[in-house]
C-alpha cells in the first residue's frame, strides 16, 4: 500500500513538472513581461 | 556578518576575463541567466584580505559602452542603474597587454561614470616575448587609478588585485575625459535640464542603440530641448567622443607604453598563414575534426562500459535489497534506467567539450570562424552566422541567442532558422547508441567506421543548415549584407584550469539541464508501461505460458538463447538445470513484453506505429521519438525505460536494444537500415521544444518556429524514409 502511495506521489510530481515546464507559459509565474521590448520588431534595438 | 562588496568584471572579448574570474572565485561560482533575457550570468564569491568578501559578476564582453547588441547592453545597464542589487562598488576592467590602447577606451568610459575602477593588465607573461615595457606607476598617475599587472597563466598579480579590491574606497572617482568639449552647448543644456543626473550617464542613455529596462529613453521624450539632435547627429557626436578618448589614450601611452618591434616578431603571423590558408587551412581543420571524433570513441569506451555496468548492478541491487513492490520497481526500472541512459554519455560529452574548450583556449577557434566565413558568403549567410552555427554544436538555445550580434534582421532570421540543424550535444547520445548498434567494427585508413559515421553526421548537419540558408535566402530576398569582423586572439597554450572549468560546467549543464526532464518522463513512461486496463494485460502470464506451451518460444527468445547459451556445457550434469533456468528467464521476458504491448503505453505506441513503420521503427521507437520531442536525449532514456519495464535481467541498455526483434520481419529491430534511418531522422528533425520556444521569443512570432518545425520534421521524415526503403 505504502509503495503504491509513493508511486502515485512520484507520478504526480513528474506530471506536474512536465506540465509546468512545457505547457504553462512562464508569464503566468512571472509578472515581468513586456512584449514591446522583444526582438523581431522594427526598432526593438537588437539588430 | 562580514561585509560583502559588489565587483563587476568587465572587459573586451579575448582579454582573459574568464581566467581572472576563475582565479578570483575558484570553484565558488555559479552560472545563470539575467532576469528576463537569456544572456549568461556568471557570478562568484572571492575572499579578500581583512575578512571582506566580494561578489564578483562576470559581465558579457564588450568593446565599449556604446552598445549595439542586447548582450552588451547588460553590462551598460548594470553600470548605469544604481538601484540594481548588483550595481558595482568597484569595476575591474580587464585588458590585454598587447591591445592596451583599444582596451583603455572602455576603461576611460567607466571612469567617467565615476565608478571606482581598477585596471587589470592581463597576460603580463607575454611582455618580454613581445618586447613590451610599461611604466605602471606613471600610467596609474595619468589614469588616476590603480593597476594590477596580472598573469593568469603564471598566477601572478592576483593577490595584489585582491588587495586593491579590498581597498576600493581609496580609489579616486574622478573622470578621465571631459566629453562636454565635443558639443559644449548641448551638454550644458543637458546639465541644466537634468540637474540631479550625471551628464555622462545621460549621454550614454541617449546614445544607446538598445533600450534599457529600468532606464527608459522615454525620460527624454518630454524634454523638447533634446529633439534638436537627430539620430545621425548623435552618432556624429559619439564618433567625436571616441576620437577624443583615443587622443587622451594616445597621449598617455606615448609616455608609458613601449614596444620593441624587433622583439615583437613572433611566429603568430607564420602560423596564421598556414592555419588560415585557402587549402591547408581547411585540410588542417578537417584533420583536427577527424582526430576529435576518433578520440571521442577511442577514449570513452572504458569509462562508458564502467558506467553501464554500474547502473545494471545498481538496478539488480535495488531489486534484491529493497522490499519488493511497485515503488521498488519504479526505482529500478523507471528511475535508474532513465538516469543511466543519460549518465552513460558523460565521458563522450566531456571529451567533446574538452576538445572544443582546447580549440577556443588556444585561439584556433577564431581562425576556424575566419575560414568558415569564406565558405558561408556564397550561400548568403553572414560571416557572423558562423559563431551561432559553431556554438550550435553544444546547444541550439545559446546559439540562437548568439545571433543577436547580427545586425541585419533577415540574415539573423535565416541564421536562427538554420542553426538547429547543427549537431548539438543532445543528439550525441542518440547517435552514439545507434552507431554502436548498427555500424560494423572496422576501420578505414586507421579511422574506425563508427568515428567516420559520427563525423559524417556532423558534416551533414552543417550541410543541411547551409542548404536551408540558400533556400531561405532566395525566398526571403535579402538585399543588404552585413560586414564581418573577427578578432584573431593570440595563440596561447591552453590553461588547464580554464579548460577544466569549461568541461565541468558544460557537462554539468548537459546532465542536469535534461536530467530533470528525463527523470520525469522516465517515471511517467514506467507508469504507463507497467499498468493497463485490458484483459490481455491482466491475464498476460496465463496467455503467454499457454502460447509458449503450444507454439514454443518467440524469435526474440531464440536470440536470447543464442546469446546466453555460449557457456552451456551439455556434458555438465547441471546443464539441464541451467537450461531450465534460461527457459524460465526467457518466459518471464516474453510475459513482460506481452504486458508492455498491452499496457497504456503499448496502446499509445500502437496508435502511432503506422506513421513510423515506413521508417523501419516499431511502436517502442515511435514512443521514444515522441517523448524526445521534449529533448532529444530523452530518446535513449525512454528506450532504456521501455526495455527495462518488467525485466529482471541484469543487462546493459545496449544489449537490451541489440536483442530487440522486429515482430514483422523477425530480424533484429536495430539493423543497418532502421539505424541509418533513425540517425538521419535525428540529424534533421526539430526535436526540441526549448529551441522552438527560444526561436519564438527571438522572432516575436509563432510563424517562424511553426514553419521551422514543419519543414525540419518533413525533411527528416522524407530523408529517413528514403534511407530505410533503399537499405532494407
């Protein structure tokens, strides 16, 4: 029983990690986002 | 609590800044990113005399404070922003003894910001060889600062530098150059409009090509008096400022810096002639590449076998020692198998980075960039594209970042789009395991077939990048070309300490960067492979036992017998027991295989199998191809996990893969045709979510990464399909 619980906990952590890493945009966690300064636009200053 | 002071390490590229940083901080360093941008941030702690500690920040290399790229702006932003927690109490400007004049431009700019600055004249050990003499005392007086003459190679001058840092409060904050003389009226107006601000600081903010995050140019929008200066006028003033600074520097160096030209004649020119020669240059580079790939194979074999054996034993030990149950199985078959699948490649990755670090340290890499520029130009790529393409051999993400130095937007875009074709270190584990399985032993002119295959894959990656650039160049119609300037640093013997740090840091980031993803995916895969809902899964033992009794063992088990019966002696009275034990093991493996096929993962794999079958892959490889979309290295970890689920054998990953049989052809799954098909698929496919995310950020649109993904995946699929169909 304990081994099953441990497996499910480990699985939940792993799924959580993969979901937050690849499927949830970082901007949700970080408030620092300003697309006006991103590259690829005229006058963004990077090129 | 002891006091900690902030120290910024700044300097031109190739001045040995990193060596000074390594000497000051030793192993007390960490690498990260600046917040909001993926520019590498290296910081460390240095213990100073009198119990003082210094937080040393190694800033990206820059030639001056007049920045043109985002990387350089990081340095300027930190120096200008007093509210930044890393704003330096003292700046260490590292210069190279042979290029002091150019390096002093940056030094005088920092001094003019009224930041206490120490000048480090590095590579002092070259002075006698190059016939250089410096009157340090007079130079200190003229620059109104303190100087440390350092040789990181001979480890001299570092203690003096530590003392100077500790004593930073006594450093003068006076300016070197009064730039207001270039346009007195303009600067007077600036000073009266912003009486609280430093004029030189304002001037820097106004003239930067890059917007700063905390120091917006909008500050000046309301000040109508500054609308009088157009961009071209500002540029002209900036040039005047540079001329003024060089006049000041020339005046000082005339009295303090002497070079005996007769003594300075070195063998650099001769070596450059050979290494950058139109024919010999390429020939030498090609031979160096051959040696590297041969060494990667030759030298890594023994440590790799050790690691592989260690993980096989560790799995066995876990199963024997821990209480039996699902969690023990997860550790043995999921976690250990997944981690083992990546750790095994540490020796080869470390050797690759060792050679790259040696080429960089000796100064040869700049010659390679110069050589490659000649090849790139006819294909419409900028000479500056060479640096990202070469950095791409480590990882595409920093390589895509490195395109920021390309001023022309379209050239930059092309470089961003083609860089992921370069063979990155994440592809290496996939190549190595497949090559080991399908490429036969043997050699050609003393070079093993395996090393030659690996090198061909690297060359193919570059070839695909160049070919795609030609196509994109035609589609995107680039009209203007940017110029290419590369600094050729002096040749020097590599500092083993620096090489060691680089190898350690790169290998660490390779293992830990992908390690967490591999671990998580291995756990999820193990779960999906160890559980199922169907009756076949639940009654696997009965079904398989009955089938074996009626039809005998499968082809996979026949191979198992062939490989394990070698030591069996039929005259031995215990032989029948051993035979029985072998049969029991084979039966257990067949049950495990049947369960896997009917597990959740099995059903998922079967669903995608029709897409990958024409390439010669089965559903297990299909699963590995899908999971490795997170990161290519996951491919090996996935297969290691899949082949370990339910398997009690103490076997290495390579042996497990070699024993796999294609149920349709009843031949080994990993053969020359499917192996080459897999190698080509991974050489060209865009199997990296992180790179796509970075491309999206750098291009500010999903259009480009989406196009890149579709083009690369289709190209990879078609090439792999042709290869399999021709070779099968």
